[in-house]
C-alpha cells in the first residue's frame, strides 16, 4: 500500500474508532507527542496522546458522534512525514439531547515510524457549527 493510501486508511480508522469509542484502537493512531488544536471550534490545545485520550473519554462519555472526512489533500514531505487537509463534517448528540452539526477542515501532519503512519498534529478549523436545543425546549 502506498503512503497516501495508508494515510487515508489512518483517517478512516480515526473516524470509525472515535465514533465507536474504541479508545485502545484510537490511541494507536496518534503519535505519543501528538498536539491537537481545537481552539477555532471552541476547544483548546491538548498535547500528548494519553492526555488527549483522557480528554475525549470524559468529553464524549455520554455523547453519540458521527464523523466523516472527505476530499483529502495529502502531500508526502519526506519518507517519514506528510501533511494533509481534510474536509470534515461531524454530528454530536449530547446527553441532554442537544445536537451539534459541524463543518470544517482538519489540518494535519503525519509521521511514519516502524512502518506505520500516525497523526503528529491536528488542527480543527470550523466553517460552521449549528447547535440545536433538546426537543421541547
């Protein structure tokens, strides 16, 4: 499998494992020193794979999520690094019934070690977020 296809597979697993809350599998997709930046969508910057996983477990514990990524723009920079931009859509149903529909882009870097690509950095930028209140409110 070529490197670009391997990175596409990595991002596909990212969406599936996040939505199914397969935290052990999801953690394998991230570099140990990953940096995740969600400031542009109301979040923060989290450094470290374990720290980000701890954050997700709490933040999404009672939520149902659906993530889709499309139209990848991936550039191999060197045999062990790459950059990519993905159009994305996510939907989140929170425990109280409120819902988020979001649209934007993931801007990412990837590193290859021991023959495996992992996410090194990820910045989520939003074009739009629609938030609805729980039914009846």
